[in-house]
C-alpha cells in the first residue's frame, strides 16, 4: 500500500504570524498606510493583535486623515499605532519575552512601549521611513534595550499572494 506523505508547502510560523499582522492591517481606515501587528509568545501562541486607528470612542469620521497641515489638522495627532494597540489589547497577558510581528518598522513612541512591555524580538516586514527621526531614534532605543530586530525574510511570499505590494 502506498504511504501518504504529509504536506510540505505549509506556512512557516513566521509566514503565519506575519500573515496575521497583514490581515490585521486590512482593518485600518488609514487611507495611506495600513499597519498590522501580532504579538506571540515562545510557544507560538498569539497574545494580541492590533492595527492603526483612531482611539476608541473618537469618531474616525470626524478626526482628520490628512498627512499635511497644522499638527491638530493631521492624523498624526490622533492615530494610535498598530504596535501600541497590540500592546494595549493584550488584556493583562504578560508580554515578557514575546515576539512582535509588525508590517512597518516601529516608531520611537512604539519602541518605548515595546521595551516597557518586555517584548524581546521585533520581526518587521518593511522599513518604510528609514530616514525619519522617529525610525532613527527607535533603532537607537531598541538597540540599547537589546531587542532583537529581524526583517521578514521572504516579503515576496505575500506579494505573490497579493497581500502585500
Ligand atoms: N510602525 C508604524 C508606523 C506607522 N503607523 C501608522 C501611523 C499612521 O496611521 C500610518 C502612517 O501614515 P503615513 O505617514 O505613511 O501616511 O501608519 C503605525 O501604526 N505603525
Ligand atoms: Zn508607533
């Protein structure tokens, strides 16, 4: 009798969790950049997810989505980043030694929250604004806190699935 072999082309853990981060990003109403995050423990159990959006109870129809103008008239004054939302959505679960999967490199404000939450590794899909002050400061902080950074190894995997450009 012929032996049935197991599937070989199943998702790796990294593809699976980055896929969940990408799917979470699709909840974002930001017209320009949708970011998703997924936090996982050492046993590959999902602790939390998040995406960028306006704070709870603050109407995303009334707040601005502009990128330019006076600070008060832009989204930057109001929007909660995907990573911060994922940390805040963890509902009391410890994030100590966890891994953050995120579709965009974290900013300096999220880096502070990542460090304080005890996250030990960040796997990111894209470093969209490498020359921004926020990214430079973030890299400095994450290095000081000895947080491991890893660029997702196979972004074309998601491009082929039309989940990522
Ligand atoms: N790591 C990041 C970086 C950015 N975001 C959010 C903040 C904004 O909603 C959007 C960026 O907008 P853009 O300046 O590209 O028009 O993405 C985040 O959640 N996490
Ligand atoms: Zn941020």
